[in-house]
C-alpha cells in the first residue's frame, strides 16, 4: 500500500473544505485526521477516506 500522506502533513478535505492534520493511518486508505472547530473552539479528530483528501497548499 502506497501512502500519499505522512504523519503531520496538512491536508485539504474536498467535501467539507477544512484544512486538517494527518495523525495516522488506521487501515487501507483510511486516515485519522484532526482539525480545530471554530464554533465550539476545540480540537476534533475523525477518520476520513484517503480519496477525499488532497495536499494543502
């Protein structure tokens, strides 16, 4: 399995438009990411498919 992102990379979620940070790979093509939620002012973590992410500029 070729991994597109390394731990700590900033990625852009195509669906939500958020910039996220890669925490780790869970399994094949599933990535755990974290971002800062402005409305609740706390850090959130979630699992996202690798296909929905792209490198952040």
